[in-house]
């Protein structure tokens, strides 16, 4: 699943004429499942691995994951909150359906031309470019 999702996001970015190398990508969720802190066996790591091959800049947002555990486990920094404006992400992947993500205004997080991919079917279809559901 991870490679498929990452390649779909890359494909959608290319289709929108967005630069892939150096793109700012927000991954929403790193835990194994929604509303829990456990990152063991998280398939989101596979998405990150593929996106790394394209030299993207990845920000991991997860209010439930312990940032120190994420760093020790996958060698990445994660954040637990983000200002909902001024970030300008080229791509947003909603990977874990945490309740707190339901109320976030992604239009304030993304650039005008960006790709939003929803793995969990949490977002309205009018807001996304692709997803698994």
C-alpha cells in the first residue's frame, strides 16, 4: 500500500505540473491506527521511504505519537501540532484518521496548487485529489 500511495501522490503532482524534487509534503498521522500512540507496524513508514527517493521534504504531523519514539524508531522528527496557515505544502497525505484531523482546515495548510490525498476517506471528496476508499 505504501508504495502505491506514494506513487499516486507523485503522479498527481506531475499531472498538476507541480515540482516533485524539493516538494513540501505533510503526512498527517504516523501511528498504526487512529487515536492511538502506537507506531509499531505503521504502514505510513513505507510511504515516507518512497517519497524520500524523490528528495521531497516531509513533515510528519501526529498529535498521538510520541516524537521521541518516532525519532528513535524511524529516524524522523514528528510534530504534534501545526499552525493552520502559512505553511504552504505542495502535498498533503491524510494517512491516519485521527479525530483531531476532522476539524482541520487544510486549505490553510496547502499551497493554492497542491495535491491532497486521503487514505482513510475522512475528507470531503470536493477537497481531495485522490485517495483509497
